[in-house]
């Protein structure tokens, strides 16, 4: 039996989607600072597990918004993640987004050191700026190397979005980020995540900047 179709005008589809999300969350209490990020991720994935799986360090959303407003660049680990971030919204706040995964020098360094491109791309990001927002949705090796760079004092991220999806070292890499005492983070605990989730979190913060 078919579900009844709703008549929704194109410009109202997103609004209606968020109404459905709010309704289906029911009595679940979300932290007001985190609410729009969580709902944007659910909107992107249709997966309500994120209401419990997203872990935020204290005031991570506020600190992320402040960093974006200050023009801090965003580094992604996939071009898909880069493509999903709203460029006009980034431009309005004077920020930018970069992905180094396809760069020739990153490929050469990864081959030379027998590491992944994601690992090598984090080294390039560290050379770009000591202060970046990292939106990692695919590669746990990127998160592991970020942790190493932080421990070595080579980088001081303004925010780490750690949401790689998969099986090999995914949960362990996220737990490393969760162990950091002084670095703001938003982490999708467990195996779930993805580049679309990383982009959704950045967009959720951008859309709160007037």
C-alpha cells in the first residue's frame, strides 16, 4: 500500500523536512547549541541515530561558528566533502575550503613515505596554517595523523569534525579525537559518518551566521 503523497511547494520542502524531524524526535531533549547541527545531519542522512551518536566537546558549535566568522579555512579529506559545503555562505564570512587529496605533491609524499594520501594531506594542511577547521568524513588515517600532529605541537585546530565512515580503524581513530582535552571536536561515535555528514555539520554552522 502506497503512502499518501504530501502536496509541498518546492521552496517549502526543506522546512517541511525539519518539521518531520522535530516531530519524530518527539520528547528527546537536544542541547540548544547542538540542535541545529544534529537536525541538519539527520536531514542529510535520514538517520535518527545521530541524535545520540554525535558527541560534542564543550561549546564546540559556538567555537566553530566563531572560527568561521574569523575566516579560518576548512580542510576536508575528500572532494565530495568539499563540494557539499555551501561556497556562497563560506564566502560571506571570508572563509574558504580546501582538499589536498588529489594534489601531485601529496601523492608523491604518500608514495615516498608509504602512507595514505589522507595522511600526507594533513601534513600539507599543517603547513598551510596552524589553525584550521578539519572536516573529516572518510579517512580514519587523517584523524590519526591529526592526533599525532597535535601531540607533536605542529598544529592547533580550531575545530575537528571527525565523522569518517567504515570499518578499519574508524572507531579507534574517533576515540583518539575524543581523548583530546583542549581541542574542540564534533565526532560521530561508532562506524557511521561520511563526507556528506562532515559537510552538513559545516553548513549547519554557516547557516547560523547572519
